[in-house]
């Protein structure tokens, strides 16, 4: 299928992924320990790494060096993001799809999957369930289909912002969908979206062609690679990259992600807002052998190395992973996780705790409730946050980079995490989670210097506990 009529690439569109170059960099990188330490030191100084430097970390597989990389990633995460973890949930709107991606249950040749697009009423039912659990941030997920054009997506975004139950409201709507043209992104920007996510799936051209059969819209590698550049040009400066790990050599994909982030930084003066690193999961009707599946050990390495390569980029760990591994990897630099997630259409009201393969995109590894995940995070010393202040105050893209410096976190992120956590504890938490949360809040408040802002924060916390006032952010 050709590119849609009138659709044009971005102004500086170029296929900046040179497979041969990336493969040769991977072969050449020297795992010599002093060089590895030099690269780690650059990253700890919060400087983004170049492709060759990332390759040096990827080449280091001596257990002691790997441990040094893990330790550096933990350290950097603490220094850039503190102990906050932002929570969100995915909401699948429609799984009709004109593509035929080999790895996905929603591909068009899979006749065994139940096809469905939520009607407005059904969308509202899902929103009610999500808001009643305490969610404030969602990512809406769509297959690629003419039905799901920018107007349709923008309508879903507006419905989501409009729908409120009690103290429940969604304050940030992100999207994961097919790449759009400039006009499409402008429509979504006007509807108030947060991040637009597009995963390249694999940066390796030959594998990309095998996974996305010729003649399908997704087979156009450059249209997809250029998708977030068009988003930037249309004013969506908050974009998310990702690769589906398990399709090709994980080290190559890490270099692909880093190349992509550097390209955006060079071309638009801003890097990406987030990077996602989903691992391939079992899915209905997908029974292929996958020679490149990533082991848990390598998965930890890739998360730590990404953390070090893009110090100021948010990193998203999804519920595809099992609870134990999520817990471990979180310390390496993850800043956002989903919780209480369902990936079936209608999954938040219709399927209970079961996972029904014919209705979902892939099998999840962590189906615990939001409350359970919150409790574990609190008990592990994290500060769970539902903060949405930055994009609502225009602190996005370039502006965000200006703010994403030490001090900003202390002045804005931590107080906003504390107020949004307090809202959660007052409005939605079970008694055990509330108790763990109150202990965490006391601990966090003690760490804050005695400033007028702290006094204001304490006033706001009382306000939330004693009145109906909500959504108070710095
Ligand atoms: N349809 C849009 C697209 O392909 O860009 C966006 C939504 S798609 C439903 C979201 C992402 O799920 C895909 O980009 C892919 O990385 C991931 N995915 C697909 N099949 C998967 C599987 N079997 N295991 C894990 N993740 C999968
Ligand atoms: Fe469709 Fe996206 Fe699944 Fe590909 S990954 S089949 S585009 S829903």
C-alpha cells in the first residue's frame, strides 16, 4: 500500500539508520575496562552518549563491568529522577488493523481474534472503571485502520478529558498509534494530547521487511522512522520512541534507539520525552520461532545502558514484564510504569482477572491491581506519582529540557508527587496502602528544606484531606 495521498515526510527526512555502520560499530567497540569507565563517567556527568560510546557499554559483558554499569545506572536514576515513579494505564480503543505484523495478535490475517472498536458509551465505561481506581494518566492505543483517523483519535482524547466521576479525572492522555501526517498531529495537539508514541519495532531494515509484509502500510520503514519528526514539526514536542525487543539483536536495537534520539536532538534541538523497551510476548495466533528473544540478564543490561545513554529521557517499563523483574529493573532507571493494566478491548470492566488471548494483543506478565503495585512501590521506598503538571503548564519539549536540571525535581516534581499521592491515598487506597503511603509522605516531607514552598505544600495536603479541592500543582 502506498503512502496516503498528499502525505509528505518531514522537512529533513532522511533514513539515518545505516545497518552496516551500526553492525560494524558493535563489532569494533572495545570492552577495555578503563574505556568503559570513561564512558560511564561521561554519563554520570549527565551528558548524552554517542552511538560509539553506547556500543562500548554494550560490548562490556564481563560480570564485574556489567555490575559497574548497573550501579552507575542506579546512581544516575537517583540523581536525575530521585525515587519517583510515575504511573499510568493503557486503554485499548480499537483493534481493527490493516497491517499484518508477524508478532501481533491484531494483525489482519489473524481471523481468530475478536475485533472491536469501543463506542463512546463503552469508552466511558472503561474510563469510569479506570478513574474509580485512581488513574490520572492514560495512554490510548489504536490499531492502524482508516476508521482510526486523526479526527476519531482526537474525539477519543476529548471524551477522555471530559469524563469525570467524583474526584476522578484523566489529566493527561498520551497516544500509541500509527504515524500520522502533519495535519493529523495538529489535530491531536489541538485536542490536548501529552506524548505521541511510535515504536519503530526494529531498526534493522531486513528484519523490518520480514516482520511487516510488503504492501501493508507499516512496511514503509521511512514513513515510520520519520513519524515523530513530523510530530515535532506539527507542534507535538513530546514524543516517545520504542523498539520491540526480540525481533532482532538487542544490541543493534539499543543503537537504533540512541541514533533516533540523537537525530531528533540534532534536528529539532530536543530529544525524545520517553523511550519504551517492550519485550516480545506470546500472543494469539503467533507461533513463530523467535531466535532473538532477550534473556532477563540481557534485558537488565539494555535498560541500564539506555539509562546511561540518554540521561534526561524518561524510560517506560510495561506490565509485559513479571512483577519480580519489574521490581529489579525499576532501580536501573525506569521513570514510568503502567499498573492495573488490561490489554483486552473492554478489559477494565468485562474480563475480571482472566487474560483472554482472543481478545488481547499479547499476554501480560503483571496483572496486579494499581493498589497492589502502589503498595509495593511504597514499601520499596519509591514515591509513586500521578503528576501531570509539566505539560499543563507548557513545560514540554525544549522548555522541559531547560527545567530538567537538578533543583527542578526538588522544587516541582517531588511536591507534585506528594500531592498526587495524597489524593490517591485519600480517595482510592485500601487501608494497608494508605498506611504505607502516609509513612512515605512523612519521610519525604522530612527531607524537604524549611521554605515557604514547603509550608504551602503542607497547606495543600491538609486541603486535600479535609476538602474536595484537588489538582493543586506547582
Ligand atoms: N498499531 C499501532 C502500531 O503498531 O504502531 C500502535 C499500537 S500497537 C497496538 C502497540 C505496540 O505493541 C506495538 O508498537 C508493538 O511494539 C507492541 N506489540 C505488538 N505485538 C506484541 C507482542 N506480541 N508482544 C509485545 N509487544 C507487542
Ligand atoms: Fe496492527 Fe499495530 Fe498490531 Fe501491527 S502492531 S498488527 S499495526 S495493531
